[in-house]
C-alpha cells in the first residue's frame, strides 16, 4: 500500500512539474496558431500520464530533462493529449482529446506525433531509450526526413 501511495504521489508531482514548466499546451487550436506564427513543428504526446508505464518512463527519461526542455523551447510547440485514469480533466479537454485520438488513429500510448502548423502528420514515434540527447537527435532526424518529402 505504501508503495502504491508513493507511485501515485510521484505521478501527481510529475504532472504538476509538467504544468509548472508551462512548455506543454493542452489546446491544439492554440498550438496550431503558435506553430503558424513561429514556424516550429508541433510535437504531440498522446499519453496515459498516470497509468501507462512507457509514458511515465518517457516523461521521466526525456521530457522532464532540462536538455529536452531547452531544445523544445527553441524548436517545437509541445502539446500533451492525456488520457489519465485518476486526474480530473474538464469535459471540453476530454472531448478534444478523444477527437484528436480518433483523428490521428491513435492505437496505443505513448504515441508521439510531429505535425506541421496545419495538423498534417510529419512523423510518428514513441518511447526511445537513451535519454534526452538521443531523443532530440531522433526528433531532428524525423523532422529532417519530413522536410525532404
């Protein structure tokens, strides 16, 4: 029981840390506007933040690290599309997230999409081991490939 409480507390803090960084958006429309203005691609993290083991691992190993945050701040618009089991969300956010899941045919978590400013999929990926530097390199490669098409 104590172990479960520790896990729940850790997940809650992870969620608060993500929100506190203020680099992750939840509103896709605003993200698309920001992408249009900045020219940056949108990275969308489809996640089950409080129950999906690989999602938690990706956040812990990559998204929560300063190297990723610094890269993202300069190069990406970040959107989290969360399907939590124990975290309250507004009805509007739940509705948007379900619509996005259907629109992009998301079948599992984590699914990471790179989108252009119009919402077109440039690349799809997920969890990759190796920490933030390796993940950043992977994202750069995906973006470069999409630009060649």
